[in-house]
C-alpha cells in the first residue's frame, strides 16, 4: 500500500525523533527544507533510481569535487571535464548555493561548514522511500557498483556490511568493479545467497569464463514496471584484471565487448523490451563513445569516474539517440530518472541528480540500527586518534590531493625511501581543517584487499615508462583506452606533463627533490603500495601512514604537489588554486 506525501512526512518525522540525531538535524528534519529540496512529483510512466560508487561509505561524508579534471582531444571543455566556474555556468547553477557546494570544489571549507555532510545510507534510504511513495506505479533501484569496497568495516566484513545495507535499501540490480577485489569465490557466495534470497540481480554482459567463453553473470533482465517491459543490461568495469590484481578473478575475462552489447540490446528488443537501459561502470567518456556506436539504448546510467553530472548528455548515433547519465560518488547523490512512454517507445524523460544533504533528510531507523550494529565491534579501532589536520585533506584531482600528499610523505619517511608512488584512486573522503585524523579516516583512503607497502628499485627509464603508461590510461584521446583513475601521486619527484600529447611524450623533465635530473640508467629506491602483482606479506599501507601521523601529531599540508603542465590553456577542466 502506498503512502501519501503527508503520511510519509509524518512517518519520517517519527523516525527522526527515534534515531537520536544531532539537535541541528532534529530541528530541520521533515521541515519545509526537506519538502522544498526533495519534492519530485511523479512524471511519466516509470522511474529508475540510480546510486553508484558509494565506496562503502555508510555514514555521511565530506567529499570535495576536483579542481582539475582535464579533457583532451574531442573531450576538451565537454562534460564531464568541467570544474568550478565553468561547471556552474554550463549547468546554470548559482554560485554560493547548496548545489554549488555539492557539485564543485568552490569555497569548499566554508560551504561544508554551512551545509554539512552529504550521503549516508540512512539518509539515502529515507530519500529513496520518499520518492517511491510518490511513485506508486513502481520503481527500480539500480546500483552501479564500487559498493562493497572503500571503508575499513567493508574490508573487515568482506563487504557484508554493505550487502546488508543494499538489502535494506531495496536495491534491485547491480553491476561492479572494486567489488571483484574480494575474489570470485566471495562474489559468487554473495550472489548465490544474499542476493538470491532478496531477489537482487548482479548483471554483466561483458564478463566471460576463460575456458568456454560463457557468460559468468546474467547479461540483462527484463522487469515490468507499470505494465511496461524494461530491459536493464549490465556493463561491469572492462579493465578490472588490469587496474586490479588479476589473481582475484583468474578464470574470468573482462572487456568493453561492444559487439556483444549490441547483440544484447537487439535481443532485449526482440524479447519485447520497450525501454532499454545500460547499467554501466565504464566511466563517462567510455559511455559517451559507446552511446555513439551501439544503437537501441535509451539511457546509460554510468559510474566509475565519479562524475556528478546534473543533466543527461544527449548522444546521437546512426539509428537514434541515447542519453548518458553519471550520478557521482560516495553516496553524495541519488539519481532519479522518470520516463514517459507512448506507443511502446520512450517519448520523454525527466532526470534529477539529488544531493543527499544529511542534515536536512532524517535518518531511516532500520538503516541507522544496521549501521550502528555493524560498526560496534570495531568502534575502538575506528576512533583511534592519530593526528590533527591543520588544513583541508582531500584526494580527488587528476594529479594529486592533500591526503595523497600525506601518504607519499609518510612512505618516504617511514620506509626511508627518497621517492614514493601512490596510486591515483578517486575514492576517499575529505577532512576539514582542525579535524582529528582517526584510523577510520586513514582507512577510508587505503582500505583495499592488497594493501602491502613495498620497496622497489627502478631505473629512471623505468619510472618514466610507468608514469607514461598511467598518463595514457587517463589522457588517451580514444576513450576505449582509458581505464579511469587519476595520475600516480609522486613524492620526492617532480616532472612536467603535457596531457594532449601521445604516450611516450607526455612526461618530461623528471627531477629529484633536490633539483637534480633523474638519470635514465641510474637506480632509485621507490616506496609504493597497492601492487597488482602478488607480493610477499608485509605491512599494510595504513600501518605505515599511521606511524607517521602518530609521530607528527599535527599535519599541515597547504597544497599538494602538482606537476608543471603544458598545453592546457583555455581548458575548462583546470582551475589552479
């Protein structure tokens, strides 16, 4: 039985009072702020909710969007490669507003202290239930993956805290990426038990077994909403065995598999699907190219590159058009896609990417109880105070973040290495100046299943080749050769970068911290972590960084190291700070 809006607001008001929220939240929960910000009257005939790349953040977070997200070639100055002021202008978002805070890095600290944290599964649950209450004809809730990895409790429970949260949230379908780093056996265990019991489908048309080439997962499903057959096709991250260790899924083959995607679209249409949607973890640039080449897709709901895009991108192809949507990361946003039908085809849509302001949305009681319960055994470890930050700590950006700077500084100091490499992961929460850096905060940057800190000897030539290869993953003009992620973070090493050039020619003028040029044949001791190759057991990176933080007690990172950049004049994906 569906609830009226008034009944729902009464219900969430009761839930807010029952969950012991902070006083400021209690005053605002269920208030006109909630109605004003989240009133989304139903439109059309069916609705899809979209959540992606939450990276196991059960609680509300601060997450600073990038000031550097450079587009090259045909993607220069195009969505999603807009930051700051160009982003606001393109989407007609007023400066100094809630939305400007949610979608950009501008005035981040001031705005964060004004508007508070975003996300949190208890708040997402309330918002999702509210939207469902306005749409009695039914919705599907799609999870784009990177759900089971990114926090210490997810690591310690092997993703079970997030799986149980998905069940409470009412997820219907999911695809994946970092989720695979728990290994094939664990993935199959979740799908065959938790997901089967709660009728959640894990879908991927682009993963086959190495022996016979058979599909490992269901490629697509057709669900009926309001008597309308809707096909959802899964597209897992194509480069999982390259970006992450292959030994986690040794018997599975991944790829973009464009031709097979076309076959699945055609098959779904032939089976009666009137709406075809791809639930993708390609990354937005890859989604845009796929939309231009594969016909018959109405919408791509994408993730992986953490792009929070307020409006769909229209892509025309030889047989029609496809709308490409990306819905941000870390639980900050919930995508709402309403679809209108006429004569068995899509004739209209309305999309809203809703920032989840946790101080406005009351917490769902059942989800709050789950979060409290799952965290209770680890409370002491999570809350260990390591140091205090004097400045904003963040990760996201093409070249570096201040939390990444802390990590490379720690590796060089604790591992006694003159150079450090740290992977350009796009996940990891932000900390405001004056905050305690707790073990949970550190592990929100480092919680992976292959965390061993390493020492490796590289020649100068090898270092340059590694950096060139990573740069090509990020800046290749052909999106199908991009693997997502950001540039490797460097400590004790400076360089010049020209993103617009080709592989082998982007990196130049490598120098040591003392200004001396890196010599091609000289050997250098380099600290690192997160090797995709099997390494002997060793200290996890969070222990290395924790030692550093405990010793220093206060962290002052005014700015992260950014290489000298060439060829980026007039690029709206770059705003220096």
